[in-house]
């Protein structure tokens, strides 16, 4: 199998390629090219075979003469358009996670949970062909969607990636030796439940990063990390992205922006037996009782369930897209067998 760092989608469009089409009024459509496939809109029909063989960045017209710009989707485009089992980590947060956790080529990284695989794509690119990503996911159906999405983007499942279906706390010690993990990224409802086992897995100086949605979660995990005495003082942030309209002298902020999606909290593992210098701060409420736990239930923090029917549909979509990507990869390798 191809390692994640060597995949380079280029050349003319092939059957099985994922293509992003920009049509009239800038509306986007993402399709997997099939020899007999068609894109039907109220503007007409665009045949996939009119795109196959064209170079990336070409324009093709549909049955009504409306033109569509065809491009292979960038990672951020793919993440936003791929089938979803669980909510994705948005591109703006994925970029910050790679930077703030300092995910480097050759790193051993643990991720939990995998969700729909959006963050896995960024982490796989960052660790490169010499690294390793181990993703933990409690739900097999979510893992299935993630596998399909990752295989679609890379053309096959990278040999640098493994998905473990199960609980991180129970299975991490048996999957990876203590002190062998460089980075851990936790995207879950109650990350404080995993901090102790994460501390054992991390190498001294390693980074744990928690992606969390609400201020109450942020407070609880920060206090838990502090109380362990095993990490540096946690650092928290959020990222907001505001686009700009730029056309001639009409330069202004967009009317809409991607604001709060989640908080990022990072801390570094101390060497065994080390006590970090104390940080002077004002007193704060850091204890929790049974009543406080109600603030972290799935419903209280806005966790939404997806129906089984909807999830099965998205798993099928991801599997079909992955099969198309495998066809395109096989075609590319037959055309250039020495690459």
C-alpha cells in the first residue's frame, strides 16, 4: 500500500476520481467520476465522460450549455463534502491541532475518537510515510465511514494508519508500549476520563491536545490535568476565521464567518518524578460534585445522535467513493508503473 505521505493526485481526470465542480452562481458539486455517470441539476445534465481525460482545472459544458469548472478537491474541500457519520473537525481547527500539538513527520500519534475521519486525514499527512497514526473509535459504524473517507482521499488505506474499535482507556496500554507515544489528540465528550492512561503512554515532553465544545468541558479537563501533577499547565484557545470580500475597491469583511466550533487545550508530559514550578493564580472553583456531573451529559453539551438509517446510507456513500478512488489509483499505477 502507498504511505500517506507519497500520494499525489495529479494528471488527467480518471474514472473513480473525486472531482469538485463549480457551476452557475458558484454552487459546488462533488462527484466521483463514473464512465456512465451524470450530474443532474435544474441547469441540465453534465456527463462524467465529458470530464474523464481532461486535465485538472478544466471547464466542461452540460446539456444546456452551462459551464462547470472541474478541480480535484483540496483537503479542506474534501473534508467539508465527504460522507459523515459523526460531526467533523473543521479545517480551521485541524490546522491548529497539527500546529499546536506539533505533529511532525515520523511521529507516533494517537487519536480518539476517529469520528468521520476528517482529522485523521490531516494527521496522516503530518506524520508522513515514516510516522504512525493509531485511531480509537468506540463505534464500528463510525469507524467504517472513516475508513471509507480516508481510502477515498488517499486512493487506498495508508499503511501508516490503524483503527482500533474499542475504548481508549481499556485498549491503549495493549496497543502501544508505555512512554512510546509522541502526541495524543482527544476528540470526545469526556476527555478527562482518559488523561491517566494518556500520561502513561506519552513520552516525556509529549503533547496531549483536547478538542472540546463547551466551556464547562474546558474547565473540567483543565482542572483534571492540573491536579494530576503529570503535565505542564494547560493552555487553551479557540480559532475564529473571517473571510473577506475583495473585488476592485469593494474590500470588506464577509457578512458571515466561521466562529466558535470548539476549544483546543494542550499540555506537555513532564518527566517521571518531576514537579513543575507552581503557577500563581487566583483561587477558582476546581471541585465537582454529583450535581455538577449533569452539566457534562451528552444532551447538556449538545451531542446529537445520528439515526441508524442515516448512518448506513453515509457508510455506503463512503464505501462507493473509496472504491472509485481505488479504481483511479489502479489506473494511475498502470499508466505509470515505475512511479
